[in-house]
C-alpha cells in the first residue's frame, strides 16, 4: 500500500516512533481517531489524508483492534481482508466435492 506522495520528503529520523513527531494528528483529540460504532470517521480520515507518515502509522496500528491508523479504519480494513461470501461459498463447494471424491 503506497501512501506517500513522491513529491513529499519522508521524515529523516527513522527510529521506531520518531515518525509520530510528523503526525498531522499531534495535538488533536485522540477520541477523533477512535470513533464509536456509528460515529462519523470522515473528519479523522481527512486529517490523515495529507499526513506524511501514513505508511508508518498504518504499520504501527496493524495489530490494533480499533481506531484509525494510517487513514484506514480497523473495521474497514478487517472487512477487506476477509474472504467474500462468494469465495467462502466456493470453498464450501470444493470441500464437498473433495469429500464426495474420497467416499466414492
Ligand atoms: S495517518 Fe496516523 S499519524 Fe497521520 S494523522 Fe492519521 S492517525 Fe495521525
């Protein structure tokens, strides 16, 4: 996933959390980035849109259970990474066919 505009310079200090000094959200209410279910997450996404350290932030938050990291909602990201219903149905069909082959 490429976030950074090639016209922008990456932060020079590459230590593990140094990127946080470049965060657009520094000084903003953290609750904005942890919206409750049904709350509008677009204001946070808008802040992230021009953030220089989106890639670092996304990586940092990839194991988090909630929140917006790198401009991506954990909920939306989780949904994207799950197989679609079509894929699950296809896998079930393949398992059934393989099971029938073994028994005949
Ligand atoms: S991408 Fe991460 S660091 Fe940047 S504004 Fe959004 S939440 Fe903050």
